C-alpha cells in the first residue's frame, strides 16, 4: 500500500511540474502578445512581468552563447591540431632533405679535395671506398671495394689527402683488407719534419700513435709534424703521419715518451687512395720471399 501511495505522489508531482511549466509558457506568450498589441507601451503589470522574465531570458541567452562559443572553440582546436600534425610532417620531410643536402655537400667537398690531391701528387692513385671495418684491438683493419682486378696487390700503401692510412695486407679479386697505421700491430719508420729526428711510430688504437726510440737529448716539441722516413721501402718519405701532442722525459731510461695525434681521422674514413706505384716493389718483394734460401 505504501509503495502504491508513493508512486501516486510521484505522478502527482510530475503532473504539477508539467502544469506549472505549461502555465509559465502560456503566461509569457500572453504577455508578449499584449506588449506587441499595445504598441510597445507597458503598464506597471507589464513592467513587473518583464523584470521577472528578464533574468530568465538573460540566463538562456548566456547559455546559448556559451554553447556556441564552446562549439566554435572546439572546432578551431580540432582544426589547429590537424594543421599542427600537417606542419610536423612537413618539418620531418624538410629535416630529411636537409640531412641529404648536408651529406651531398660533405661528399662533394671530399671529392673536390681528392681530385686536387690527385692532381698535386705524383703517384698514380686508385680511389677505393670503405665497405667494412674490423673492430678488433690488435688488428684494426678496413675492407675496401678494390682488389686484384683493379691492380691491387699485398704491400701497397693506402693513404688519404691528409696522410697515411695503412697498408694492404690481404687481397681478393674485388676487395682488399688494409691494416690501419694506428693498429697496435703496426710500426712505421718516422721522422720529425723540422729537426729530422728519427724513431719508430707505433699504433696505439684510439689514442693514436706513440713515437719510440727517440733519445732524451733529441729536439722534439709539441706541435712538430711527424712524416714517413722512407726507410725499408714500404712507405715513401715525407708522407704526413701526425702531430706531436705530448712529450715526456722519464727519470729512468734513455728515451722520450712521445704521443702523436694522427693526421687521418680513422673513425670517419669513407674513401681512400691506394698507391699503385708500389705495385712493382710489392711484387718484387713477394718474388724474393718465394725464392728458397733468400
């Protein structure tokens, strides 16, 4: 019984609410009709009604304007996000193109330098591209895309426009392996360009070179240029090897500790030259080594 009475009360409340809303709408319509029929002249009753309806109309107007503004802002924000996404995509494309232009510019500068180097130097140089690297510490090597079919033989010198790169130690038909000059297993007869002090330049990996067997009384200073001495017939004389970066005289011993910074950037090596003028010398050495008793 209580449930039924509660339902009846709810229905009565809803019916009363609907009645009041309908009454308010009809009352507003009548007031507006009387106002328009009276030529816009309002009496006391009309003014009181206007005062009552004004805040309500103002509220609905604000709500309507707010909804319109929210809609416009949402649409503008959506369009802004779409435009931002488009601009980001265009920016990525421009960055990619810029990287390609920079790479092409760097490659062009290298080729210009290489061409100038070939014009100035007397030996016939074969350009080779680095296609692989061996990261092992003791035997640091490069693989290049030139081999027997291009006239390359074991023992040839590899260099760049900056200086000595290394020496060919293995050759196949189309590829060659080059032992880098800064490999710990590498040793080159070297000389200080100005003072003509001689020593052995040993590879020290990432640290560059160490120049050994230089007496303490020798004149060697930081900034001196180190070049090949030409002894042993492997490397021609006068090819740049590096620059002295540190000189230290130990209390014990008779030799200086000399650190040499390489002239060549081995880590960024992309192209190099193989000295084809060493072909005859390399072949002669191989022939002598194959003769019994020699």
